[in-house]
């Protein structure tokens, strides 16, 4: 199908998840225009551009679920047009979009808690959502167990080395002990005393495309505040520096626990707010945080 030569009007909804912003579009809208997957990538780049587009860290396409017992399915595209397997903050925004659409003109009362199941490329994610203010939801996501097997992360290390803790990663800025995991997408986490002690933006950019990671990786820089609290800076694959990351917060918490630096229940301080991560013994990781509706409108592509 040929694309129209005149601007195409595409409805969007924008959410902020503790500093991670996403644009949500109904997948059917794009499918009706073109079935070519490459077009979705180009569209993601255009609408996420902070100068000529609406601007966001990523684009979420929400569609009807493959399994009718679920509430929705989602695909997520980074700002550079690449498709990601998973996003912890993104799935919370998708859930808020589903809750908002399902409510129509009548939003649920603040005390009502919704249980939603969202299909992602990394599996089903169970979300509990409660509206705490007119445009704000409190969200808790069952993120599943962290992947520690290098072959499944993926990471070019011997699977027998799992879990990959304090691995000496050589870079042009020096060699750093890193912890490598997956929360449905690959993560490389390292500890710092202060964020001013190194050029973490340059280091994150280099580690993202390190030969050790065949699908690139997300990078977290962790400052341990106490046994119950950490502060994190994020370099996200396909986006760059972001103010927050859901899977990044989870990976950072997992790294702290594997390295025995903290307890299993953590407040994660980001540049724009707080996320809560829990990893109980013999269980999956839980991610909690707020989601705010920012805007609804039409983008002319």
C-alpha cells in the first residue's frame, strides 16, 4: 500500500512514568495505513523526535490481545526506531491507556483497583492499577524472574558463568566490574561512588554497543545509599540518557542483591522520582510507581 502524500492524522496519548515518557497509539491505526513493519520504525523515529515530532523516549503500539482472556497486547519502539522486547515503565503506560480507554467518559473511583494482563514480546505482564488523582495512576507490575543465563540475555559469555557478577568489562575509559542480567531485555549494571566520578554518559554509550552484547544493552550506574535505597542513572539502548527506566530500575536492584549490597526491597531514586522494586526470595521481581497522563491529541505525519 502506498503512503499518502498529504499529512496523515494519527491520534496519540502521552504518558509520563516517573520521567520516562511514552506516546501510545492504537496499532490498528497504523496497520490501516500500511502493513510494512519498516514504516512503524520510521514513524516511531518521527513522532518521538523532540524537535519535529511530539517527543518521547519511545512509542507504544497497543492492540487487541491474541488471547481473549488478556486485556491488550503491546509493542514498543525506541526513539531510534528499533523495537524493544520489554519496558517496565512502558507496560505501565500501556496499562494506563487500556484503563483510560475502557473507562470511556466514566473514570473509575480513586479507590477502585484494576487487574490487567498485557501481552508483550517478553511474555505476559500482570499489572494492578489504581487511580490516585484525576490524571495519575499507581501501578504495580509483576516483572517476572530476572534472566541470569548469558545465552538467554543474550551475552557472549559462557553460560556456565551464570550469574555474571563483577565481570571485568574492558572499555576505553577503563575496566569496570559489571553485573549482566535481563528483565526481558538486556542490562549491564555497575556501581559508582558518585555520578561525578566518571563520564557515565560516554561510558553508557560505549557499553551499549560493546561486542559482548549482540543485541546491544541497557546500562545502569548505581550509587548505593543504604540497604534499602539506591540512586540510579540510566543509559537506554536505542534512546540514550533517560531520566528513568522501569526494567533498568529492576536490573539495578537485582545487581545490588546479587552483589549483596542491599536488601531485597528497594526504593530506587531516579532523576525525576521514585520507583519501588521488590525481589522476594524464590519469586519474581515487582515494580511499582506512578503514571501520569500528559496529553492527548493528533500527530500529523
